[in-house]
C-alpha cells in the first residue's frame, strides 16, 4: 500500500522538501513585461554576443540560471546529487548540453511547458523518498528556437491568429533540499494526458485546458479541498484563451475561480501584442521566481502551481493529429 | 496616373480575397495552401482567357499578386505548345517564369550569406 | 467468449446516440469495458492460428472504431463549448490593412513597369524585369528583418504579392544558415515556397497538355 499516495494521483510528502534557492534569466521582451523587476537577469537581445545560434543562447540561459541559483546558495554543481531538466527542443538538446556542463547525474525530462512542475514533483519525490539530499531543477525555452522548430522561419511574414501565444525566452532554475528552512513543496499531483481533439498549434490554450482542469479537479478531490483553500491557483501557460476555458470548466462543476490565474497571462502586458499571452517551459520557470518572491513577502501562503504541456511534435501537427496535453501540479507552502 | 490607381485597386482587392480566406477558413488552411490556390486559380483563369482582361485593366495589380505568376505559367505553357509541340507543354511554363525563379534562388543565397535572422 | 464480446459490442452501439447525455461514471464504465474486451481480443488474436486471426482482427478493429466514434462525440462537444470562448479575428482591420499594403506593393510594381516601358523595353520583358526587381526588394527587406514586421500587420497584403514569395524563400535561407550552406540553406531554401513551385509547374504542364490535345 503506497503510504504517500493520496487519492488517485497525488503525492503527500512526509518531509516536504525546501526550495532553498532560485534564479531566472529572461529575454528583452519578458524584461519589458510587468514582472521585469523580479527576474535575476534580463538579456539585451535574444542572442548573446558571439553566439552562433539561438540554440546556443538558450542553452546558456538554462546554464547560467542554474549557476546563479547555486551561487546564491553558496554551492557548487558537484554538491547537487541529481539534476532534472528539460526544454522544448528536439531531444531536449539544451538540457543535455547544460547537464554536460554541470557534470552531475542527470534525468532529462520532456513535458513541454509542464517540464518545470514535472521536475519539481519528481525532484521532491527523490528527496522525500530518501534518494537524494539536494537536487537541481531547470527548464528553459526561447522564442526563436521554438518558432523555427515548430512553426515557421523567424523572418517569415506570417500573421498570427488571436489565439496564438508567444513562446517565452527564459529559463528558471531551482535548488531543492531535503531539509532546511523556507518555502516547501508539500504535495504533487501527477497529470494524465488529456486530448479533446484540438489540433491547432496556434491555439494550444484550448488544447491544454482539459488537462489543467482534470489535474486541478483530481487534486482537490484527492486532498479533499476547495479552490478557496489556496491563495492562488496558477497554471503554466494556458494564456488568456485557455484560462477562460479552464475557468468556464471549473465554474460548471461548482468551483470558485476568483483566485485562478496563469503565468502566460502574467508575463506580458496586453500592449506587447502577444495575443493570447506567453507559453513555453520558460514561462512557468521564470514566473515562478516572482511567485516565490511574493510568498517570501507572505503575500501568498499556499499556492497550487499547475504546469501545462502541449505534447505535440512537428510531425504530428503536419499529419493532422490532435494535441495531447498534460498538467502536473505542485503545492507550495510557506508556513 | 490612371494605371497607378487601377493597379492599386486591383492589387488591393486580390489581397483582400486572400485575407478573407486566411481569416475565415479553419486553421489547417495555412498561407501556403492559399498561395498554392492563387497560383493554380490564376493559371486556370489564364488558360480560359479570363485573366488577360484583368492584366489589361489593372496592369501590375494583376501581375504582382501570385495569381499573376500562375498567369505567366499558363501562358508560357501555351506558347511552348505553339512553338515546340508536346515538349513545349512540359517546359513552357517554367521557361516563362525562369527569370523569377532564378532571381529568387540568387537573391535567397545572397541574403543568406550577408544577413542573419533577427527573430 | 467471442459471442459475449460481440454481444457487449452490440449493446454499446445502442448507447452511441445517447453518449453525450451520459454522466462521467457511466462513460468511464463503458470505456473500461471497451478496454477489457479489446485486450481479450488482442490476446486471442496473438494466440490464434491464421484462419481465426483474420476474424479476430476484424472484430478488434470494429471495437477500435467504436471507441473512436465515442471519443469523437466528446471532441465535438468540447469544440462547441470552446467556440464561444475563442477570440474573433479582427477581420475588418485585417482587410483594410491587406488592401492598403497589397495595393501599395502593386502600385510600386506598376511604377517600375512604367519606368521600364518608357525606357524602351517591350511589355513582356518589362513584366519579367518588374518581377525580378520586386523579388529583390522582398529579399532585401527580409534580410533587414523588416518584412516579418510588415507581415504581422498586413497579412495577405504582404503574403500574396510576389514580394511575399521572395520573403518565404529568403527567410528559410537565412534561418537554416546555422545548419550550413549545403544541408541548411541549400536543402531548405524552398521549405515554404516549394509547394507554389511544385503545383505551379504541375498546373502549367496540365494546361499545356490540355491545350496540345484540344488544338
């Protein structure tokens, strides 16, 4: 009988791990957004001087964010027991290169935009299960590497529909420890893949909303809670369109939605012309550092972060398949 | 002056048709589909003798949009058949548009050499 | 065993029309039953001899189709539900901008053609020369990184004219330069523009052949 499993899909950690350090690095567009002051570093351009490709710049985003998080905690890479990381590129190549640099035992993750919460959940399980004392977790995305891989060449004059989202150029890294003081991860709910037939890669919010709804609902059922038991329930990157769908689905089942928001909606201002908002692994990875800051200020005491991933591939999109989606939730508490 | 106004009007209208197609069709009709449609429809109208009147009236307003490319392809094929028979059917279209395609290849390579994408 | 599976299949078929009204528990029960039958058939199929295999395969595929049909109902329900919530494209604004920008590009083309013909060029040559100049312009502005900004607001106004054709070629060439000049630029030059050339060539050959045999 699994001792730490609550209900159908939720883990209750016996000794909740602590997030002891974090850092985020973002591109210029994100730096100009409402959360600009909360990121550790803002790049001047999407590509660092001397980099031969955007992929190289994105890899550095992830690597430097992890190095910053370690430095803030007075640590060196070798002190981490395990590293969990992922990104949007084929074969998660940036995470692989970053792990190569860090030189520590590594689990590569692919959850698209749910990679960060997937990493936080798995990292916490490693710590709470006594398999590690300290783990590092990173996720990154880059607007231009995502565009050229999943959609069109970046200089192509194509017009984006109102449902489209803007892939965030950003990375977030986190150091988790089995013991210590600070904000803790108390529960994690592992998502199931949900697919209600949306095949439009320019409307991922609508594709992912059912997965987010399923995870939130199951989490609340597993824990016997209501939405009002949280100061904030925030999804990774449903965007404005997807957030509306999620709220409608929650309302229809009698859940309150006043405290439900989305990182993709928070990271850009409406006049930045991103249409439905931000998306990508970097979206939740970077915005979470803002949320942790707010938690340290005691603005929030318990939040549920639900990373949402659209698990399409370039091939599946061309073959007319729909977009399978997933959402992983973690509960962060500052008590 | 008159030719300018007519070119502006006809070109604008042909683009509006494309915009409506882009906005009103489901998401899996992409710009690439629409452009293939323009070339094909332009070629078919041209073969039926219906595109030349547009060119006569609107000049560049009919030749600059991609349907004009289809018009050149069709007329080229017909010319090819008149001059060279069956082989002309195969080569005529591409022969007539060869300048455009060659220009595209050359300028594409040059631009790739000297410019970098800015995202 | 098989008779029971066929019987259950038949009962589920009757539920198809009422699927949308079923509650979540009922739906879950039906889907689980489908999965159980599917697995049973699969095992029988794996262990059957050649004669039986075909029959079992057909039954299995019938069950799979049934599952897809039921999923399709859920998909359509979700589509209806979310259609209301989707933001509308700004059609009027898009049309006006497409008209203005497309018209402007064609006007520039007309000016260039007039320039060439007044300089003594024949009409046909002037047309080809104009096309070349516009392709150069599209390539140049793509290289400068401006054409995609234009495309963002102008939509079809920048995609439909031949400058858009140049933009699609040059943007692909620039983008994949990182992968080298042979496999990157060379192989991917026509990633976006390719279909236009392929189907343009095809339709021209078709028209040529029709013309040949009709005349």
